[in-house]
C-alpha cells in the first residue's frame, strides 16, 4: 500500500475510534444483549494498563489495536443499553396524567401535534411519578392554539402503544418513534385537558422558541408575507410550518429541498462569514503565542451556537454547529488530518449522547455530504486549471455540488426513491441565493429598530427570496426535472457505496485492481437490478392492505397495478395509498396504479373476482349473502368488509373458501362456531 496513504490513515485516530464505536452500536441494536457491559469496562481498562506494561512495543503492536477495539466496541454496546427506552405498561383504560409539553406544537389540518413528557400517572387516588414520552394530537380549539413548549398540563386520556400496520415494505413508523424515545400516542379531545402552569421546559429551548417567534414577527412587520415568508422562515429559522405542499414539491423536484432545512449549508455560510470578518485576528501574537487565533476560535464557535439558538436549536442545526465547532478547533491546532478527525469527533460526541442518531437520515446525509465535499471536491477542482477568476469560482461551486451529490445519491435513492436531474443547475442558483438570504436576514435583524432602514432591507430580502422560489419552480418546470419511483434496495445501497469507495481508492493509490473491483461491483449492481425487474415482471400478487381509513385491494401482474377500492381513495391517495402501498410498489418497480371503483365487478349477490386462477368474493353487507345454494360456492378467498356480523355457519353454508380474510374496515367482528357470537 502507498506509504503516504498509510501515513495519512494513521493520522486519523478519531476516525478509527468512531468506526469501532459504531460497530458496537449496530451490534447492540440488532442483537439486544440483555446483560449490562458497564461493569466489564473497568476490567478491560485494567487489561489495557497491564498490556502496556507486559507487551513490548505495545503501541505499535496488534495487541493495542485489539484492546482499543474491544473497549470502543463495548462502549458502543453500553451507550445503547443506557439510552434504550424502557418498556412501560400503559393503563388499559382512560387515565389521568400530568405532562409537560416537550416540543413546540405543530399545526396540522385537523389538530395540533406535540410531544408530551408524562411525569405523573394517577393510580387509584394518587399521582405516582413515571416519566416517558408520547406523541399527542390535540383537537383544534382556542386552548390548543395558544399551547406552548414548556406548558404543564393535566389530561384525561387512554394511551395506545405504537404499532405498524404490517403492510409489506411499509415505513416502520413505530421503530422510528421509539428511536426518538417516544413509546405511545393519544388523541386529546377538547375539554379533556387543561394547562396547570407555564415555563416548565428547558429554559434554553424556551428562550430559543420565543426568540424565533419574535424574529418571525420582524419579517411580518416589514411586509414579508405568503410563501416568501414561509421559505424565509424555513431557511433562516428552521420553521417549516407555513410551507405549502406546492412549494415543498417545487423544492423537492428541483433538488433544492436541503436549503429549507437549517443545517450544514446554513451553518457553513455563517462559519465562512465570521471567519472572513475575523481574519485579522490571525496576525495577533504575544511572545510567539497566536492568541488572536484562539480569540477567533472562541468568537466563531459563539456565533455558530447563537445562530443555532436563533433557528430554534433543531437537531440538524445542533449537529451542524457541533461539527463546525470541531472544525474550528482543528484548524487552530493545525494538525494533519484535523478536518477528518474533527468530523469524526463531532459524530462520536453526538452518538455518545444519542446512539440512535446513527439511523436518522439527516445525520447520515449531513456527514456524508460534508465528507464528500472535503475529500472529493479538491480532487475534482484540481482536474482543471482555470485562469478566469469568475469562471474559476463557478467551477469551484460546480465541484462542490458534484461532490456532495456523489456522496449522498445512493442514500437519497434508498430513502426517497428519486433523483433531481438538474441538481447542478439548481445548486448554482440556490447556494449563492441562500448565502445572500442568510446575510440579508442577519442585517434585517440588526437594523430592525430603525423602521425606514429595515423596510428597505426587507424589500431587498423579499426580492431575493422570490428569486429563489422562482429558480426552484423554473427547474421544476423544465423537462424531466427528476427521475421518480426509483427502485433501490438495501443490496443496491451497499454495492453502490462499496463501488464508490473502490473507485476513490483507485484514484488515490493508482492500483488497477481497485478499478477492476469498482467496475465489478457496479456490474453486480446492474445485474441485480435487472434480475429483480425480471422477477417482478413475471410474478402476480394480490394484497389486502391494512389501512385505517378505507379498505384497499391491490392486484399486481407484472407492470399492471390495479387498486380496487372506494372512489374516496382518489381524494386520499396522496396519504392513505402512499403510506400503505408506496413502499411495496417502489420495491417492486411499479411507478403508478389504476384505480377501479369498488362494486364495478359486482354480481347479483356479491362481488366476485377472478385473478390469475384465484376466485374470491368480497362481502360488505349481510343482504349480499341472503340467498341459498345447493352446494357451497367454491372460493379461494372470501373477504369480509365493513363490520359484517355473520356466523361462521352462515358463511360456510354459502361458500367453501380456502381462506377467510377480514380487511381493515372491520373493527368489531362477530363470528361463531355455532350459535354464540365471539369477538376476537
């Protein structure tokens, strides 16, 4: 192996430590060891001390690597065990609780959504302390509209455990919430809760939320309104509550959605601004001590976290602020590999606090994007030597966009199943405009006490935000703005990143076998994609989805995808159908569906369907089985829908099914084996 590359790897100790730590986290989350390893860590620390005494050249031997690996691996296991959500037995009836509102309530179409931290549970006639998080939806009324983070409330509710619908390839929402520490949910009707007091939240968060509300009022007072206000609030303060579906779609299709989430891009802009303004401090020395650099370091970190505070301290901006804080420290220390070590150090700290961040899309995308820009962009940029200053800046911006896209595309395809075809064009407009907007917002806040001056600044800011919206909509309306419904499975994700790593190592080490390995991995990826497509195109499937709103029957034969259901599904398809079926369709390579109205195949008595040699009957009303037959009708499947009460004897007198299916519209079903009905 190239000696320079080996040396560079050795200069990245935090990268290796992070890798060992992550392996321990992944192991524990998947295996779930029940016994605690916290008590074994002192023994391994003692082993490390003894090994250093007994083994010659311990630091350069394999023994040191093994001991450090075991220590960090066990630390990863222990931090998962420590932060794992403890199971809670919910009362099986309506119970009184006292809770603190643990998030800023978010307005939905018919309710307000908020996290509640339960602190007291009423048992018998007394309240007992018990702490856990639940997701709540509060009916819209005058009380819920003014509910704030940190309010203490008393509520009367029946809590339900989180569960999934069980549909194939459906997003595991219960696991997603559990990894955030949320273990239950409830709906609170008007009059079933009341505020007991205010100001019980973490004071820093309380200050951040109130400050953000005041800054949004500054925008409004200076005449910024509509979707310009919504985009400006999202871009600078992290408040996306007012974004319309059309605006979200425009930014998503154009590949600019990342600009609406305050994260690495925005914190990076602040980092560059403050670093440039304080560059003069680099020249300050006292007896060869560069005290100016340390003043600059403290100042930049303070500004970064003040911006994080302004934007409401969202998880993404906290992550970015910590990441750049480590960058600042690394740059002052000026050590080889400091950027990568800083990146790994910030990830280590975040995962030590919350190991489940490892499985959050935002965490993964942020670190992959920054790593790709730091590692790949300089190599791309140096491929061309451009003398013109402005063309050179354009080329630098282009290579940043390509590098970030290269690092995050496999992950983006895996989670979002779409690719923005015009991403380079979008970023050439988005990044400069976003930079100007962040500058403009900072200036507006600074001059807000001066009404005339703030009006002029707001007019300019409003114009730039309008230009950003225009750019997103312009790209969205170009031919083929994005490639949608891309099938990308776990195997594709792993092969993609292995291929990218092999290709990057080839450019570094100039080893032809690495290029052959990269080509081989990409060929396997292509072969796998074609194989899956052939399998799905030659297969047939019938699925009854578990949907809380309306029954959904899905008939798939190759590329033909037919949904049988009520016409109300047309109005609900963006949510109901997508949530229930979209995951499976994407995995199966199905882009769209055809909706057939239920009852379109109705016979005189029931709805009979024949599909790929299978005969089935859908029964929704007892009147549909008010007939007699000499011999039971032979059926593969009989589907009961709409809370149909029918005895098993009545059913078997009419049909002889291989399988009886109850769809999700059945809430209470009465069946019996004789005369007495039972409710399973």
